[in-house]
C-alpha cells in the first residue's frame, strides 16, 4: 500500500498531471491512504442518506 501510494503521489504531483487535472476543472489534492478511507466512508454515508431521503429504488 505504501509503495502504491508513493507512486500515485509522484504521478499526481507531476506538472503534466497537475495541468490535466486543472484542465478538467478539478482541484488537485493529495491524501494519505487513511484520509482516503475516511473520505470514502463519509461519501458513502452522505449519499446513502440522500438515496434514502429521496426514496430511490433500483429497477
């Protein structure tokens, strides 16, 4: 996991990737694996509440 994170970090921090990310209208950011885990859990919880409140069902 540490090696994968280090390699992804190198890619994200490259000038080419920074420009590409910005060109898509996104803000480049770097998170630790732990921060990614917390972010993903928060997103799942948030969207689960939206889906439940909107009574969205799978067809």
